[in-house]
C-alpha cells in the first residue's frame, strides 16, 4: 500500500480504444496514465490531480486531426496538477479554473483559460472568442493568436499581457512540443519543431499582469538571497499587486 505517497509517473498505464463518454480521467491522481485512441465527450481531465491523459484519433483514422474535434467542452475543469496531450481540437471553456496542470491541444472554442489561476497551456491552433476571461494566474502559449479574440476588458485594463516568449519560455515550448509529438504522434507538433525559431516567433505568451508581478518579486527575492515565501518578499508582492 502507498498510503498518501504518490505513485511514480506511469505506474499504472492504461490504453483505451473507442469513444469515451463524459469525464474521462476525472480527478485522476498521480501515477496513473490514460491513453485513448478515439474521441471523448465533455470534461476530460475534470479535477485532474497529477495523472496523465493522452487522447489521439483511432489508429484507423486518416483525417487531419488538427482540423477536427477530438474531445468536447470544459476540458480540464478545476485541474490542479498533471498533464494532458490532446491531438485535435476541443470545444468551449478549455482549462477553466486550472490551477496547476499542463495541457497541449491543437485548437479550442470560446472562453479558453477562463478563470485560470495556475499551470500552463500550449494551444497549437485557433482560439474562439473571449480568451482569458478572468484569468489571474498561469501561462498560456498560443500559436497565431488574434488579439481581437482575447477578453476585451482584460486587455483594455492591462490585466492580461500579450508577450513574445523569452529564451526560458522557448525551452518550455520546445519540451511540450516534443512530448506532444511523442505521446500523440502529432504531425502538427512535428512540423512546428522542424523550424522551431519561426514557430516561437508565431507564439504569443498570455500572462496575467499581477501574476507576472508576483513571479518577478519572488525571483528578485531569491536573487537577493531572501526566502521567496518570507515576509520581505510578501511585502513586495503586496506592493506591486496593490494587495
């Protein structure tokens, strides 16, 4: 028995074939990996809690996955940790209230990363309207993002920053693309890796302003030899965020 100790990654590795219904991998804990060859309905990875979910088309399918839907709406709702790699598009409200999970997908519908507070997403295709509404933490990397589809109030108020990825971001993006290609066999990920310099130039980093300020304050504290969770660091965080 493991008790409260986490299983090592992929300790339990399950491959499924066909069509999954609602809530594939809901609340999936660390150490368990679900691999689906097929497609799924809503709430894939709802409450994901450390596990891994990989969804790719059925082995017999020949359609271009990046132009077709592989899973439904509200993917990753309330996820706290873990990984998802989805070869294809998904529906609306992708990664709502995500607080710590990482997800890669090839296109989404409306309201992506809504109320997200942490974690990372890499979106290799188009987004719908109202991206980033209520997003207060975490990072989204989006290929060929159209600013007009980002939540207007958040942009007008400066609550969301649209940035060019830096060198550290580029390393993260490359790692996610490699993993996505390996886990799902994605031709799209493979093509983006072929000319990675051009790929990075096409990517927008969506970062909440206050979250960026917190990260900067913690990094500055660490560089000064201070505890990033200590009183001095938190005083600075409250100052820069108006807390």
